[in-house]
């Protein structure tokens, strides 16, 4: 088995803030690794180290066997970066952006133009190719950013939150593009805040929080561990709450949570629903609301770590770290 | 963690011996052609990359013609306003003042153009374009050098235009032998000196949080620096302490040198002093700017 990306004990500090506190990663060649975590968890810092933009303070990392610090130039020839912080020149057209990168990476003028046209067509941007990037919609911009990272035909691609802020349609489009790339043998490291995205795309997921790895596994393993779905039960009468808690207790390994008068528990599959309904009926509890939905990252975190993902406040840290 | 640990064991050897082999192996397994990776960027490639990035800055003008106005019309407007509004009052007649002020206006314009270098760099940093560039296998100096080269080209254009329009308005190049060379030397001198000053502005752009702050800094420093020199007026009417400062002000020295080369008067001494200033600026600010650039970008 070959690994395209290997990181061992990566540490990065920004002043007093520890962005990464010893992260290990291994990405099989041709696979997709999903790096899942809330804002400020250290996802972007990890990607920036692997893309040679930032030196780690400790640990080491290699891409296709080339150390990201001592052989950064080789790593740059093998990798492409698309993310929140790597973007196109707003004032140039999409075509000019792509040709510029082609020229910079040593393509001849005709080659660079041909490659730019090919990528614009592949990302359905041909019509917008001669317009300045600042006129693009959010989805078009992301597609162009991704195209820009592919000009040099990378073997390894970093996608740093590729769909954050996109509408569901554009998000699905991006997912299809990523699937196409992996089908072509590109190794992908994807960071995301969305459990669903990691589930859709990744062969393996690494969950990080506060700069450390808190869980690793295939999407199926993680969902089984964390509970992919969340069941909510709101009894008609508030005094039935203890009875509800007792009724659902057997369906999950982690503790049920009570918010207002609703009990929520992480569950592993849809088949739990009828059993819960029977149990509630047997206990004679009148239910005002019963629902089953996909777990949010927050809920996965809660069941993996016992604490909530701290979304607010830490977001700025990662921003300034960049 | 269960999957990570075995991985580390099986690949540790790839780390320690023959990093290149591990890379080639990884590629071969995905069915890709084995890529020949360059160990570093050659100086010739780096130079071409600099030109490509300079092109990128200049081609923006095509999409944003307002920028063309910014660096063509604005200096001409300055020239006309100074000549015809202040000229009579300051220099006795617009024509006499034009001959005095044109060299100073060229200096002032070049100095203010360095602000474009700084705000441009700051914008690239803020909007993530620099991260895109730095993730590419290109020379580390190319993004910085490309921007500076493009702005030098803009300055050359503006200085040439000021000289041409000045000539139409009646500016007479000094009489005597070697004067065409004098104009050429003046042209070269102003570019060399503003290149030196732009290192300080590069440093500012790397330290400032955003382009707006760069702009503010530029105005707070560059405006007083320019106006407390003899670029626009003779210093005789200034208070003594200001005259003393004005004599040492590099803008004065460069303006004197330009006058010496373009019109008449002593040229050798101010030219030599200007070049000394340029060397000092480069020696102090270029290393600081490059260091800050490496750290921030």
C-alpha cells in the first residue's frame, strides 16, 4: 500500500496559541481523506503546512516521499491547493488566471492557452472565461479556484473547505468534480466542517479538535461510533420527560441530551425508529413530536468528545493564523 | 488512530532512505508517468516568472481603464495645476515656474507611484492570491519582483509623459552638449531612486493589516516628505529649521539632481548624493522587506 501524504506529530504555534498539537495523518495514494473539525480546529493550518506555505514547529510531513520543508520545491510540483485562502486574481479574467498559472509553471504559451480552455470547458466556465473573476458567482469562483489548482496536473490535491458558503446545488457540483478527480487517480486531502460532505467524499475521515486528532476511521466506522442520525422526542406533557429518557436509554451508548422539553439521542440507523415508537407506546407516553435527522458536526463532536465543538471565537484564530 | 499507526510503521523506511524512490513508487502505483522533478528553480525560469507576474499587473489596466487615468491623467493634472494656478504666484510666471517645477513633479509622481506597489502587494496578501502563487513551484522572489517591475514600467511611462507634455507647454531642456544624455540620465536616476524607496513601501505593505492602512501610511509619510522639500518651491522663504530639514530631505536632493540633469545647475553632487541615498535605502530596507515578505507571504 502506498501513501501519498504522511504527517507525523505536526506541531504549529502562533504566539501563545497552539494551532496543531501533534497531528498524524496518512493518505493512501488515490484516496480521499476528510479532515473534519470545527472552525479553529487546525484544519487550515495542517493544509498550509502540507502545501509548503507554513513551516511546522515540530514533527514532519512528506508528500510522495518528499519532505515538505527540505524539499518544498518538489512538493509544489506535485500538489495543487484550493481553499479559503488560495484564490484567483479578481481583476483578471478566468482565462487569464489559468494561462498565467500555466506560464508560471513552465508551459509554453500555446500549451498554457490550450490547458486553460480545456479546464474552463471542464468546469463549465467557457462562457465566463473572458469575464473578470470579480463578476463571478460564488459557485463559479470555487470552480475556477479548483481549475487553477489543476493547471499543473497535480498528483495530490488539497481542498480546504471547498463548499463552505455554497448553495446546495453548487455543493453537489463540487462533489461530482471531486469524485471525477479521484476516479482519475488524484489523491485528495479535503477539509470540511460538514459531516455529510466527509461522508459523501472521503474514504477515511480524521476528526480533529483543538489541534489534535480525536477520531479516525472510515465514514461507516465513525457513524457507528458517533451516531450518524439524531433522534428527537418531545413528549406532550413535560412531566413525561423522565419516562422518555428511560424509554430511549437502551438505543444509544452515549447519554441522551435534554433541550427544553425535547430529548435527543444519537442513533446508528433508521431501523431504531419503529422500536422507539413501540417502546414509547408501551410506556403510555403521548408524543408531541418525533423526528430523525442527520447528526450535525456538533452532535458528532459531543458524542465523540463529550464536549461541544466551540464554533464561535476560535474562528478568528485560524483567520489570523493564516 | 487504529489505521494511522500501522501506516507509520510501513512507511517509515520511505522517510529515512531514498525519499525520491518513495515518490516514484507512489506515482507508478497510480499509473501516472514518473515525473522528473526539478530540485530547484533556475535563475532563468525565475526571471521569466517575474516577467509573467509583471504582465499580470500590467494587463489589469486593460480591464480597469480607470487605473490608466490614475497614473496618466493625475500627474498631468498636477503639472497643469501647479504651472498655471501656482506658477505665477510662486515662480513669477507660469513658464518660469514650469522649468523649476517639472523635475520636482516627476520626482513627486514617482514617489507616489511606489504607493501602488505597496497597496497592490497588500491586496494580493489579503485576498489570497499570494497563497495561490506560493503554492506553485515558482521562484520565491518572483511575486515581489514582478510587482516591482510592473510598477517601474508604469513610472517610466508617467515620467516620459510628463516630460513630453512639459515640452509641449514650453519646458526647455538645458542647453549645451550631452543634454539628450542628461534627460536620459535623469530618467534613469529617478527610476533607480524610486526602486530603492519602494523597498521601504514593500516593508510597510508586509507589516500593515490591509491595503487601506498602507494607503493611510503612504499619505501621512509621503505627503509631508514631498512638500517639505524643494520639489515645488525654493526653500528660502521657509523657517530656518524647515530649511535645514529640507536640505537633508532626499526628495530635495533628488529634485536638485533632476534639475541639474534636465535644466542647468550643478548635477554631479546631488546625483552622487541621490545614489548614496538609494544605496542606503536598499541596504536597509531590502533585507527587512524580504524578511517580512518571507514571513508573511
